[in-house]
C-alpha cells in the first residue's frame, strides 16, 4: 500500500475504534452487537466490495483468505478472495487481545468473519482492490490448526461452554460429551442443523453441534443416523461459533473419550459434639436474697440462668411467713405470678401489704424446669431441702 494511502487507512481504523468503544457498554461479542446491527447477512466478498452501498453499516458474514496488509509500525490484516477483492479487518475491543496472535498464525488460510461493514474504512485503490473494512466480533479459522495450538486447547465442560459461549467465541477448545447422532433425540432445535453431516454431543442437559468432521477415527466409526450408536463418549477439539442460543464447534480433531469425572464434592466438616446442657439456677433476685428491711409493698423478682418453662411455675412457687402463726398474720392467698421470657425473670406479687418486722420466704419447689426439660437446681453452695431453692427476707418496720 502506498505511503499516500496509509493515512486514510489509519484514519479509518481510528473511526472504527471509536465506533467500537461506543458499542462496548452494550455487552460483549455476538449477541450484543447483533442487537445493534441486526442479524448478519451472508455475502460473498466480491459481492460485498462491488455493492458497498448496499451493505454499508450492516451486519455481514463473509469468507476469504487472511493476509497481512502492507508494512509499517501498525500491523493490519485484510481478507481477500480469489478474484482479488479485499477488505481490511478490525476486531472489536473485546477480541483485540486474542486477534493479533491468532491472525499471525492463520495468515494465508481461509477465515470466516462476522461483523459490521464500513465502506469508508479503507482505500478505493483500483490496483489493491481494498474496499472498506469489517469491524468483526466473530471469526472462525480454518479446520486445520497448528499442532501445538490443538494439543494445548483448554478443556471446557459443556455446561460452561453452553451457558457462556460468548467467552469462547472463535477460540479453540476441547470438549467431551455423549454422541447423540444427527440430533436424533431433539436435544437442539431442528432448524439449527446446518448440514446433514453435522452431529450432536451432550452432557447432562447441555448440547452442541459438531461440524466439519465425521464421528470416526482409527479403528472406530459411528453412524449419525442410528440410535444404537449413540451414548458413546466423544472428545472434540474445535473452534466455537454461536448462532442465537445454539453453539457450534467446528471440529479439528475427534477422538473417543471417557465420561468426565464428577467434581469432588467437599464434605461438610463434622459438627462439634453438642455441649452438655446445664440445668437452670437462680442468678439474681430483687430484693436481694437475705435483705433485712424490704418495703411492705414489695414484689419479688427472680432471674434464672436459662429460659424457663412458664407452665412449671404454678403450684411450685410458694410465698409464706415461716414459723408459727402470729397475731395479725393473714394468709398470702392472693399471690400472682408473671414470667418475662426475654429477661428470664419471674415476678411474684404478694397481693397484700406485708406484715412489718416479719420474716418472709419465697420457696422454689421441685417441678420447676427450663424449656429443655432440665429441672431447677440450687445455687452453688446451697443444700436443697424440701424446696430446691429458698430466698429469705425481713420486712421493714
């Protein structure tokens, strides 16, 4: 390409890069770009360059021989057909990292690209036949691949490929699945079949079309039309292409495979042994146990160490004047109780004013239990008697 023409190309590439950056926010790879530019139209390269007005700014798919265009500091690639028609190739930003290396390896071989055609993205030189440029988001290389690239192709579960095909678009991958013949079980839409020689592999509910090679190898061959040949595990190395929600893999190598090993499931750690449950005890009382000058209108609050079963209090809590009955003593027969579960506190209301100068006892009898059914125990250092625990007070005069 002449030095006079190169600034035009550089300017065109800059314009395309700006267009790509505007699209980038809408997503990555084919699906998002096709939402903007529409479904790609398959067109021969010669027809494309001869009818630039018909395809300018439209999504197209075309094939040609990949070649390095010109020299200089900026490396450029073009697509050319047998008649000399040529367009420049510019990857969208998402493909730029992989494109340069792949392009050098595929130079001189047939390449299929999908992208948007720009009639102003190149020269109009009659000798070079460069007519515009294609800013592409998909590319599919030749069936024959460099041996090193084939053997180093990363292994990918079918689930990962089918659920996120845009991440692998145009890339070489290794996949394993069960042979399903020519879609004999309807794993993929019937309308997605491209050729009668294509066939399907599947793992779990994830299926893809295999194109470009038959299901056979040294010493083995499967018939895509027979259900009795299905079920064999096949390993395929090939390049990924998507059409809508359907994934195609253009096979480079087909081999007999083995069922993928299930991923190791991490065993949940053994839970620590359950700590022994401790029985409840009284931890606090108000008035304080042993207080000698409590008000005649006192109410008694007892707090426990555990959540208590409220139903076990009736009949097992007694408020009384101890010893012999003295003149003026009245029976404490109007006692009421209430339990606050949040505070784990039992409130005992005598229902009467207390006799001045008299000793009074609050007895907690056997039968009181917590919500786990564990019986109340005496406080540390206390010896149980008829009552499990006893709180004693003297009423002020």
